[in-house]
């Protein structure tokens, strides 16, 4: 039901990308601050949770105008997504590097996700040279220095853990440093690539 309602809420919104994240263990739930199934994250934040919403593997109910239900209404989803800036729901200026924003279902905890985006932005500001976008591949060129190589390795290590549905590679066989992200068009769309 949530997929159908989310699709309806996003009808005509090409600026928003949806990614699904499977949560299978209690440890996953705790690490991801998962409030039960279904959970929808916007910019890495659950707009339907409050400080009293428990974390864990469980079915979830939502307060709707008609009472408690198994998912938010289409209007509630539209409102939650509509409150987010269209620059990939991050509140950051539109980056030109690999990530335009957190996937709606980012595997990082909300604060870690926002920090990761800020770290990408700072890295892009320092070293970004060029971006090549293809249907199933993204190549981002960076200036090569010891600092850029170290920082890119750290960023890619985090991305490989939280967005493992695509392949993250660093190509250092050229004069510049290259990040190569490959996957299906749908997988790359799930990254909110700018």
C-alpha cells in the first residue's frame, strides 16, 4: 500500500528519487533508527515519527484524518515531501558531485546522512573538476592530491556500506582522481544523483 500511495504522491515529481532499504535485524533497526514497517524517510528523517515513536522491527501505524492506518495518506506523504526543498530534499545547495541528496530511504541515521552530504559538498568544493553522467554510470573527476585521495576513500567507504545496491569504485589510473558509480538506471536514480 505504501508504494502505491507514494507513487501517487510523487506523480509528476521528477525531482524526487525513491530508494528501498531492507531492514532485517534488530541491529539494523537500531542503527537506521527504523520506526517499523513501513518507514518513509525524507532527507534521512522520518517525518511521521516523534521522540516517542519506538525503534525496532514491528508493524507500524500512522495517525491519519480517518484514524490509525497502516500507512500515511497520499496527502500526508505529499505534505511531508513538499516541505522538503526540491534540491533533492537536503536543505543544501544543489551539489554537482555524485549525490544530489539523501535517498528517501537512506541507510544512514539522519544526522550521519546529513553529515555525509555536507562532507561531499566540502569535498566537491575543494576538488571537483568534471562530472560525466551516463544511463548506468556516473564518473566524477577530482583533482588528485594526497588529501583528495584520502577523503574520497573515506567517502566511498561510507557510501559502499549504506548504498551497496550500486558499485562504488575509485579509478586512480589517470592524472585526475575518478569516482565511478555504476548500476542500473533505477539504482542510480535511487541515489538522488544530482
